[in-house]
C-alpha cells in the first residue's frame, strides 16, 4: 500500500492546523482532506475508502456518536483517532463500543502519535490487502435441495459442511434458507444469539465484517447463519435479502453450503442461478422419485450444468420394493452418492453431533466423504 490517506476534522481551524503540522512530519502520511463541519466526517464515512481520520479535540465523542452508530459498518474501512482533553475509563469504554480505533489525550508526545499512526496503518493495510484472510478467497457455493420434506436434506448439508472443513481443510459457512422450518442450529446443538432475521435492520449496510458478527461458530470451525426460531419472523425475509447475504458470505468462505426448503420458490430459483454445485437429496419412495424427475427436468430447462448436479439417495439400502437401478432408469442418470440406513443417523441428529465426527468410520460417514471428494475435486462452472 502507498501513503496512508489522512483527514482532519475539528470545529476549530487552529486545532486542524496544529494537527496538520505534526502529521506532516510523517512521510508515510498524505493529508487529503480537512473540515470543520460534521458533514465532512459523514462524507468520509459514506465513501468507505481506507482513511485515517483525526477528530477533535473541539469535537467530542458525544458530538460524533450519532454518526458512528449510523455508519458503524464504515468503521471497518476508515479508522478514527479521537483527540481528547482529559481521559477516563468511561470515555475509553464508550469509544471502544463505538469502534473508535484509538484515543489520544492532549497533550501527547511524538512517540504517542507515532504509535497511534503505526497501529492504524497496520489495520488499514490489512483491510486493503485482505491479510485477515476474510476477503478475496476463491469461493464455491453448494446448494442442497430436497425433493420433498423428510429426505434428510439438512442432515446432508451439515455433514457435507463439516466434511469440507475436516477433509478438504477449507473455510466453510452454512446458511439455512428454510426460513420457516429450518433446523440446522438444532442439528449442530447450537444456541445461536442471532439468526438471519436479526440482519434485516442492517441489510443496507451489510458487508463481510458486519455479517461476521451475526454468525455462530461451531466447534468444528463451521460458521452458521441459522433460520429464525420464531416461525412468524421467516415471512419477512425476501430474495433480495437472501442474495445479499450470500454475496457477503462468498467473501469470507471457501465454500458456502445453502440449505433450502423443499420446493421451487422464487428464492430457490434465485439461489440456483448463482450456485456452483447442486446436491439433490431423495429417498426410495414414489413421491420423492417423481419429484426428483420433475426437478431434473426443470433444471434442464434452466440450463443448469448437468455435470454440477449430484443426486444423493438417502437410506439407499431400504427394502421398499424399489431398486437403485429402477430409480436410475426413471431419472435417466446415475445416482452419485448412496447413503445407507443406519441407526447412528437419528442418534447423531438427537445428540447434535454430525455423524462424520461422531462415527467417522461408519458406512454413512464414508458415503459423506465421497460427496465431499466429488465437490472438492469438481471444476467450478
């Protein structure tokens, strides 16, 4: 990164001139703006360009509190150093809560200023180059869809996500878009503080850092955005919200697993248009197979690449009078992964521990690992 861009905001021109004089002693800084009005600060926050902003001492923390709360997501791009006459624990606590990067008490030494600039410069460098590892990653989106309810779609989603972390050593997020009946959090034995519903008030300001604060991290490292626990809250989440969240998840994950409802809604169609791989889960019963055939025909009409669709047959060894060969003949393609029936599946679900972790040597876990390998070895469309 080149020179650090600097702005100085204060009510008194004399204060601005004094700060400018001191900052000009640092060759790595470039003073690009000054201003005496809080509107100047608002412009800088709106632009979200990497910048080190010196505020005060005539402007106090209370004067800029409203702006900081309104543009809180902008403070992950710009860094504010507050100049204050008089320091207190209460001031520092409030500044920290409002995401002020640093507070310098007047008078301060050259060394104090140098240290503050170095801390802020390092932070701005990380934001600009992605050194935090939260940005600029190669991303793949995997949508898991069920041909009807009860086929084990969420079970596959959770285990696939954990498997990609465990075997492929990837950063993985899972997003439960079954907004009315999603149970991803339950399957992971999580009690999340936030759900997708809580993002709605900040959706217009959403960026990867803001989104990160709403995610719950599982012990495996999986980052989870669950569906609302309250059924009524799911009705207010539209496709625009869903896609904006997915766009931001793509910037902090190698893989995003999208668990869905079991019907072709407008939300699902929008998700599919920007999905790299689609896993369709079915079971050995006539309604599921019929729905699978219809779904595959619809995907052909949508021109979704056939090579990026994986058909998963759950409870594949059930003796119900339908063979694997008959299913493949009906749908005119091979089943990619067959997962056997096993009592460890409901046990793992009830425990809230993915079977791939709870029983890694089981036949069920081995079939999940096959799916993990298919996804991780596939070429992105």
